[in-house]
């Protein structure tokens, strides 16, 4: 193995053993939030202005932060298009079927946020929690979580069935 190949191997497989749940918290959850932020930033909702007219409103970073339960600077980092990886979540590329589910979740979360905003409700985190849990379940069911676990854990090999509950 070449020196560059060895360094790449070290770069990807950081720990000898990590529980799948650790991979979810350290890598997958930030990647899901990143993708949700990117999708939400492209969304537009109809709102009434002071004159009662319906106008198109782009979702702001402040609103995205509120929906995802993170800070505005975190949203800024998710949306930056700098080269390189700034966080663990940036090391995870989510496949197209997961991105499709993230888009669905973004729509649901935005609709729930709009309903809460109109009704002046404070608690909007149930929707966020439910949707992120749904995405993670989908990733587990599709085997994506196992693929990510294998990528970041040196001892999780192709024959690993530790998470298989069937």
C-alpha cells in the first residue's frame, strides 16, 4: 500500500470499534441536519404581509435553525460551500433515496413550523424529532447505516450482523 493509500485508510477508519449509535450521533445526525438545512434554504412558503396580501417568503437561516434545534452559526456552516470537510457530518455522503426522504421531511417540518408560527406556539421540536427519527429508521432499513458504520469502524466488516434484529 502506498503512503497516500495508508493515510487515506487512517483518515476514514478512525477508531477500532464504534457502536452504530455513536456513528449515528457523530456522523449521520450532522449529515442529516446539513442536508435538511440545504433543502430548507431552497423552500418558499406563502405568508400574509401587514396589508393582508399573500406573498412568497424564502425560509431564513434563523427559521431553519429554529426548526432543527441548532444555532444560526451551525446553519451557516451547513450551508457553506467551502472545499474540504469542516465536521464529521461533512464526511458522510447520503445516497439519493435518503435525500428524497430528507426533502419530504423538510416539507413536513416547514408545514408544522408554519402552523406553529401562525398559532404562536413555542414547541415545534416534536416534528423535527419525529422526522429525523423517520429518516434514521429508513437508513437502517435500507442498510445505509451499516454501510456508514463499516466506513468509520475498522472492525465492522461486510459480514457484521450485530444490528440485524430479524
